[in-house]
């Protein structure tokens, strides 16, 4: 057994690795600590999990629990998005290519491994949709019973996707999402139930794999910026932890600067970073089309603020109008992303306009979730569908071709 433990991220309080509660008693995030990480090395293997097994806290990589997550493409953003943002070195890490169409699958396989290695038969999660669907799928793969707690505003398509995998779904009404999350997480010790949230230490271990894949795809070089739409914070801190461990192992010579992106209507982290606050600025009673980014007071968010100041991270938000415009711009370049992901395009454009990001900087935007996750957004877009009878097809096609050739 490896000498692995958990440590609170600000005050350094240590806990056993198998602790059920995801946060310290003082509310701080917990982080997995692996002594000797500086000696870890990549090794041959077909899967990222196999190649970077020495960086992971588990006894084995458990390919039998995999649904084929990871190894997502890192692609050039293309001329239209580069011109719009003013960034020539713009790249997209397309996490919509994961099995349940979001980055959450990386954290879910880690949670499944944790449960399996500890002979747990049941797990639970709190979600606005993507994580619940992901945990439902990976729980089914691992033979785990899965409970999902979600707010009553979660998109119907996400709820049905959880239920079809056999998860027991609790749709909870009448509570602020931050309040609901706090109450549900507090039930873990009472019911001896591992309840995973978006900022849990085990999920963050899965998100490290993104850093390892970027390390390989860029042949050991480090991007100047990595842009992450942020809500519960587990994704951005896990990805950055991966780079910190690569640095500790001597495999990279520097760290990327992370960019925290949120919707302007709910920007507890961005608002705090703008004012230099060390405390998260809570948001309540808000509405945003970016329903995947709904943590109005993310637990453990103070760690993200501390890292932002220590490492020079950037932060920016996007208005509702900018989110919808960016979603269409992504789509017209071939990437159909959900509104939460779409916040990133407007954000980097604004940061470039301010001079915070340079024209020639290498910038990686993480496309976190597919647009198919939230089809209700189409009511906010004017999309054209041409209806015509079969007998009128030839004439209608002729007029459309004329229009296209004029543009």
C-alpha cells in the first residue's frame, strides 16, 4: 500500500486517504499527497492511465472500469476563432469527445477506482447534470449503485441520461444550489456513504490526466495559458495539480498560467480575483444560460483564489449575450459546445483586448461539454430549417444556391 494521504490545501491538516468527507472540518479543499512524486516517471502503455500510473494514488489502473475516456484531441482552433480572439496560438482540448460528452468522465473513472479498491458497493454525487450522468455511466460499468442529487432546474435530457444507466435520481426543489450541496455533503458520515462533488480530491486526480495528455501532445512543452470554465473548481485545480507534479518530477521546466472563466451572472471566483479578495464572493438568486456553471459559492473556493494570486492566474467572465454569441461562433467553426463551455471564447477575446494575453501566446481552451447536453438552448438561437414540398424542391434549391454563391 502506498503511503498516500489527504491534506487540506491552505492549512495543511492531514487526513487518511479513504476519508469519506470531501472537505476539511474548516471547509478547505483536500488534496491527495503522494510522497516521492518527484521520482515518478512516465512509462510505456496504451492508455494515459497506464503511462502515468506512477503519478496516481491507486493500486492499479483498472482498465476494466474504463469506458474509453481520455486521449481527447488537441486541435488547432482554426482561422475564424483565431481572428475573433486575436490569438494566433489558439488550441482547443476537445473534452466533448469523452464517453458521456464531458470532461467529468476523467473524475468519474477515478471515483470508480476508489470505490472498487475499497470494496464499496454504492456511491453518490451532487450534480447539475454532467457529473451525474457521468457517475451513472461509470457506476453502471463498475457494478456500483449510484445516487444522484440534483437541483430541480437541471436539464431534462441530462436527468433522463442518468436514469437510463440505472441511477437513483433525487431532484431537489426549493433550495439554493450551494445550500443544497452543503446539506447533501453533510450526510456522508451519517450514512457512511461516499458522496462525491465537483471539487473532491479523488475527482481532481482524474483531471490530472488532461495535463499529462497536453504534456505528450505538445512534446513536453508547456502552454502559456490553459483556459477552464470553472464552477465547483475541481477541474481547474486537478489539471493544475497535474502540471505541478510534472514540474516536481522534473519533466517540465515551468507551469502554465490558468485562466478562470465564469458567467457574469454567477462569477463568485472572477469577482473575487478582480477585487483582490481572499474570500469567495457569493452569488444567489441568479439565472444564467450556462447551467453547468451554477456553484454560487463553491466549497473550497478560497484555495483557487490563493493559487490565482500565487501563480498569476487570470480571470474573466462572459455576459449572457456573449455566451450565446460564442456558442454560435464555436458551432460555425465545427464545435458544438454547451453554454458553460462557450463562456471561454468571449473571455479570452476580452483578455487579449486588455493585453493580458499576447497575440503569439500558446493558449489552450478546454471544451468541457457538448452542446447536446442542453438542447433547451435552441429556443434562444435563431436557426433556419427549410421546409418545402417534394414538388417544390428543385425551385427552392435553385434559390438557395443562388444565395449561397452571392455570399
